[in-house]
C-alpha cells in the first residue's frame, strides 16, 4: 500500500455512525473534536506532500424534479484496489466534498456569466486533525448558458495563497483538456512541499505552448500563510475586529454572514488567525452547507460562515450568546453586549493604535499587511501570557507541571490579571499549555521570538530608568 493510502487509513477517520446518511457524514466531518492535540493549519515543515486529491465537482440534474446535485466528475489520483476499510474511509471523505463545494443548495440554472470564486472549507477528523479543501468555482469554457463547476484540492497543508496559484494552473489546463491536468498534478504530488521562504519549481508541458516552469514560493512567516486580512479590513472597522477577537478568545459562538463564498472563507480564516499562537479547536466551518444550518443552534463554541441568502433562517434559529456579524453591511446583528469589556482597556488601546499606524501603505502588499494586522494581536498575548514558560516546573522525569495560580498572580496589572484568570480556563490555552508541558524547551518559533524581544525591551527600559535616577 502506498503512502497516501496509509495516511488515509490512519488519519482520515471522519466520524460517522456505521450506515449513517450523507448528511450525518457531513455533520460529523464538520463538528468539533473531543480532544484536539494540534489544530494550527499553517505550521508545516517542508518535505510533505502538497496534496492528497484533486477533484472536479459538477452539477448534475436529478432524475426527479429540476434540482441539481453536485457530483464528483474527475478525481486525481484515482484509488483502486483498496481494502474494504480503506474504501469505507474514502467514501466518507468523498461524500462530504461535493456539498462543501456547492454549499448554497441545489436550485441552480444554466448561466452565461458567473464571477469566479476562490474559497476553502475544513474537514475535522476523529483525531482532531484537519484537512482543507481549496476550491475554485467558475463557469467552464464554452458558449451559451452553462453550469458552474468547482476544482477542489484536498490537502492537510494550510497555505491559501500558494494553493490559489495551483488552482490557476489547474484551471488553465482544464480549458485545454482534462488529460493535461494529470502530468502537472503528478509532478506536484511528487514534489516536496517547500520550507518557509523557499521555492519549488515545477516543469510542465502544455500543448501549443511548450514547456513551462512554474515557481511556487512559500511565505517566510509561516504562521500567516493561510490568511489574507484584506477582506476582513474591507468589511469591518478595527474596533469590530477587536470585538470579534475578544469573543473568540473566550471561545464564544461567532457567525459570519456574507453574499459570496470568497469573502466568507477569507474572513473566517482571518479571524481564526488572530488567535496565534493559539488555535481554534472547536467547530470551524468557513462556509456552512445549507443542510448543516442547524449548526448555529449548537450550545458549544463555533466559528462558522453562512451565506446571506440564509440570514432569515439563521435569525429564526434558537441561539444563545452569539455574535452575528454581517460582513456586507459591516454591522453586528446580534451580540452578547460585553464584547468591548472582555480585553484590558489599555491593551485594547495599544492594539487599535498599532493597527491604525500606516495602514494605507499596505493596500497591495498582502504579506506586509498580514504582518501589520497580526502583529498587535501577537503582542497582546506576549504581554498577557508571554511569561508562561517560567511557570512550568519540571519533575525529575522531565514532565512539566503548569503553576496556574502563580502564573496569573505574577501580572502586576489588575485588569490584565482579571482577563488572564478567565483565559487560562479556555481550551485554547489548555491545549497550548499541554504541548508546552510535554516539551523540555520553549518552541523556537515566531511567538517565542516576540517574547524574547519584549523581555529585552523591558530590560533596556529598566536600565535607562536606573541611569536617569
């Protein structure tokens, strides 16, 4: 059995009752894990496979009535000679994908114009790991009314910008012939996913165009490679983004509404990315299929995106303590009411001041903009919980024990302490600390780098103050 088949058997156990319906499969694939060891979609080392599958999902008319049903019409690689258990696992995955590619229901009609949309969805496995579907929905080449189709790449790697470029190449080849896609995707599948800041170059032959060289570069700052903050900034004010962040930090229920799939998926990924170095470990559905709209009634935390056409359905659903964000109007349709009071006031002011400084300089440079937006939120966590490593006491066997009470009492600011006492009770923080307890040394990542920089700044400030005295 090859590596892909083994990974499918080992890690794609989408939860489903034996004999469950297709909707059960969807619901279980999207729901939260009971225990999630690691949920970051973007902290990947180099050397992994780029993707597991490429699908083309088309609309096929049902035998009864006028509705259409999304159906997989192309698949690469094709899986044959699978064992029974593997076949069942693959069927669970495949049954979920079409409805996530067409989450807006079955009432379609042939079109002559349709705006291209690039979006993504997330499937959660039984072990808490996640797989991402990168989608490009468009009208295929041709004349006269046509139905849109979706190219969908399934990968465990979070890098939206890079996969958007891959979808460009797939789309270009599909206009010529489906057969031209195969060698390109085969070459991609055999190439190693580059390390942060590195580039992989693929050689691909296209009839009538000759050999092309395609360069795929991974951003240097890997914790932001699955996000583009531009949509979120276009839709909402800084103050509103701060309130969404505050709600997410306390693991509340958040619903985003928007007309198009691209805006929904980009905004929900951006909201989740603000939590770095922590990762949202609950129900997370960038675009909720119509058949799963009752997700908004769940009593547990969730972060979901819903198309505007289902707004009334959502508003009529029994919901408690929900932040309902209308991205089209830039308003909150529902809120708990205390969102402005969750975070310490001084730190809120620091975030808003940093966000406002020179924001117009980054309108076209997405990587610089991402760093500019993310930076103040990373600093927030540095100032509130950046001292965590000093309060993990090691036993003789190397196992760490987090000293929670001493940790939050170490904060001199009462407002910071009050916030942290709540934050340490969240699953966001618990999962982070569990990983830190297992590790004998703090991870040498971006967050640790910012902690060290902050501590050095404090030392220099103290030194200057002593000199003045």
